[in-house]
C-alpha cells in the first residue's frame, strides 16, 4: 500500500516537472515575443530559464533515475571545484616561491630595468565623478599622497588662510606620472616660489591622469560654483588633446568614452553592465597567469596608444583633425580667460613638449619609443603642434614649450610625452620664470 502511494506521488511529481519544464522552455524560446528579453541579443535571463526548463523535463522523464544522475553530476562538479582550488594554490606557491619571469610590465609604458623607479608611483584607483567622469581616490604610499577629493599633495604649499592660490590643471604629465610628490611640476613650481622670498603661496595639483582640457575646464567651473576661487590658474596640455583626437576620431572626448558607452549599452540591453564574465574571472587567476607565461609567447610591449590594428586601419583626415583639435583647445582657453575676468583670477596656458616634435633629437632609448608608435599618430602630433605654435604667436596667455628640452643632451622621455624628475624640473623652471616675468605671481619681498 505504501509503495503504491509513493509511486502515485512520484508520477504526479513527474507530471508537474514535465509541465513546468515545458512552460519554462517555451518562455525561453519565445522571450523576444513575450518581453522577457530586453533586446534581440541573447541574455542570461532566457538562457537560465531555458536551462532550468530542460533540467525539469529530463527529471520528469527519467523519474527516480534522475536523482542518482543528479547526485553523480553534483559530485563531479564539486570535485572539479576542489581540484581547481588546489591548482590555484599550487600556482600561488609557484609564483611566490620560485618567482618565474612573468609577462608583466611596470607602471611605465616602456619597459624598464627593475628598480629604475621608486615603488608606489602607479596611478591610484579612480572613482566615477559627475561631469568630469573620474578622479583619483584618496590614498597614500611612501612616495605618493592623494588627498580627499582626488588632489595630489604638493609638498611645501602654504597652509595659511588667505595664501595666494594657484590651480594647476592637466593630465598625467602635470599630475606626475612615475615621480614622487616632491618631483611633480606643481611641486617643483612650489619649490621655486618658496625660494624666491614671496608671500605665502599655495600651489594645488588638480591634474588627473588622462584628463583632456575640457575635463579640466569643467572641474574649474565646479569649484568656482561653490566659491573655491584661485588667484591664478595654469593649464598644461597638448599630449592628451592629440591622443584623444587620434583614438576617438574627434577632438576633446575623454579617453573612457568607449567604456562608458559600452556599459550604458549593456545596461540598456538588459545586461548587468559591470558583471564579470567567466573568462574574465579565469584570466584573473594565478593559475591562468602561470600557465599563460609557461605556454604562450610574451605579449607585445604596449605603446601609449592601444588597439594598434584598429587604429592603423583607420584613415582619418589628419589635417582636419589637427585643425579641429587646435580650434577646440583655443575656445576652451577663451572660456577660462572669460571666467578669470569675471571671478578675478589670472590665467596662463602651456602646450607641453613631446618627444616627436621640435628640434631636439632622441637620445638613447628614446629612438625606440618613436619607432614603436603609429606613424599616423606621430604625423598628427606634428600637424597639431605646428598649428598650435602659430596660434600661440598671436594669442596672449598661451605659451608653447615645444623647445623646452632643446639643449638637453640626455635621455628624458619615458614615452612619447612623459618625462622624469629632471624634465619636470626644467618645465617648472620655465613656467616659474614666465609667470614671474608676467607679474602673475606675487612680487618677491612683499
């Protein structure tokens, strides 16, 4: 009697599973018509629903034998997870104990010998910010301090209330790529000021890695809006304006626009936006790192502009792109100058030196840097800088520093636009001398 009742209940349960599985599979197959899928593209929702439907159909057809099969499958999956965890542990131990050479590059674009730069100088993590897109997160290492709000520390800046305040904007070259806090351009300028017997001056490093001038302009507007008004604003640009125009095909766009667009489109399509894929999780494992280094050839050394194949295939009108890049930048300059007139602060713009433009010949490994870059990018640099030099001759408040290193017969550049401590000192000296000559800094002895 009890066995007959159990069999009856099992048959009922099988029927329920068959019906439920069929309904789920039907909904998964018709998800585009029923509205369960946000787009015509496949998404995880219908796939999961269809998979569950198949499992219910199989369990309803096979009956009790499905239970044993399910147990076997679960045991296989569990053993697979255990084996993967053990292999991951072995990979960690191999990397830590034996220290095999890994295909990794340090924080600079061009690979350097070990110990060439102090540790802790890579870009800090960043957070999404309204209008400017990103800012550095607060952090501290022995050589780099990021203050609350994303501002990098300027040693020697006056803490006195009412001190003459200088906002310095730009990208990673102004921020201080691969140099300690004391050797950034703002820090070197502060050191010159402190040695000139001037009244208290506070130089603020408001640059951010990867920013173009429009992002700096927006950040300045946001600060002015809340009453954070400086006495002097210095922009230091050039490389990011050209690199952005080359990679995006139009001037002035932030570098992360493609990632933001992909995230928004993924969200609109019903995706999770930032959910990691299985392949991404596997590639982040130590086991993948160890095996890829043992079995695969090393990847090509990265250059300042990624996606070489895609960019090399493009044929943009470089003359037009250079002209529109210069036109956009000079309009940004005029906007900042208008803000300065209204709010009462001085303005000075600088177009930075780069390796591929000017009379200075490459020294040492600098030649290898030029050989690694795309010819189209180098041509765009040349065209844009030529036009900007012409603009600066007739535009007050704009200085081209193309020949800043013309007399320096030593290796300065770590890539097409970044220089080390020596180069930053030279640039800061030129900026200090001009600002003092233009009376845009407080007079000495006041």
